[in-house]
C-alpha cells in the first residue's frame, strides 16, 4: 500500500507541475466535450503523466480523460485507479486556483487510498486505510510516505471556535442544496456557507474547516473518489443520500447519486 500511495503522490506532483506551467500562460487550448464541459490541454497533459505512472502498478486506470471502458470489461475489476487529471476545469479557466488533481485507489468499490493535490496553492492531501489522512505543503518528489507523514498535519485538524459550516459548490448551488442549508439553520442556528470548487469541498470537511458538504447535483465518480478517501480516513462519512450507505465506485453508471459528506458518524 505504501508504494502504491507513493506512486500516486509522485504522479500528482508531476502532473501538477505541468498544469501550472500551462496555467501561467495565456494558451489553455480550451475545447468542449460532448456534454459541453470544458477541456484544456492541461487536462490532457496531466492525464498522460498520471497514466504513465499508474501503468507501472499493473492496476487498471479509469480516468475522466481516458478512453471509455465498457462495464462488461471493468465490472470484474476488484482494484482500480480512478483519476481526474483536473477536477474543476472551469475554476482552472477562471484562474481562481480552486482546482485539484484527484487520484484514488479503489478496492471492492470503496476507496482505500487517495491523493488530492491543489497545484495553485501548493497543498497536498493524501490518505490510506493504513495511515489515515494527512495534509502537507512539502511537495518534494521522492520523499517517502513515512517521511511525508512526519512533516505533515494529520486530519482532522483541531477545530476552531466557529459556527456550523456548510461548504457548497461554487459553480453548482442547486435549490435542493439551499433547502438543506435552511434546515441546518433551523437545527444549528447560525450557519456559515462557504463556496469552493472541485474536490476541495470534501477536503475541507476532512480537515475540519467545514462540517458538511451536501451535493444534490450531478457529479462523476472521478470527481469524488479521492476526496472520499481523504474524508473516510479522517473519520468523516460520504453517504448516498437515498440509501444512507457509503458511496460506491466502479458502478455501471459512473454518474454519482446525490450524496452528503459530514463529520463523524
């Protein structure tokens, strides 16, 4: 597990370096996919770098920017990587820094390790079932997982004296989400609402800067898998809103159901 996590960390860091080189230019090469979501040359470059690293593990890869893999082929996979080379491409294009690189290792439909890199902020979240969840700004490639643990903050961090806090999508705040926020206000009194892009929302709950993240709008498996690993391994839960059970991966339909991320059980 340690070697696999180290490979994923190195992949994210190298992909992040390439992303930032493009981010600092005026040529993103923006195109649009069939669902009208944006695609930049940074997405493709990051995908290629990550794919090269993960291919060395012998574990199959499901990536947003990779080729479509029929469920008839991937349904039998017990282990797989789920990757979003740039989660928050809209935020990347807006240049607000709220985009991430997401890499998760899935086993029997649950995330057992995760890496979330925030290239523009120089922040790295990583976790596994064996070590728990950590956050660091020490991004030097080649440092072992154990060395990273010794120089990182374990999640969740100490909670500050703050109101109950709900984090929501910067680009997708639905009416149902606003209704949920209203319910939390009835239950907890004053509620702060924070808006963030990408998987940063899951990481904010994991680290303790927010209490919950309701997502009552469409997401894909690669949007959430790595963030769910960070959350689960810091003592948070990511539940299917309808079934009240953990969100599962490598399903036939890669579109996630509505879900809720919350601190504690």
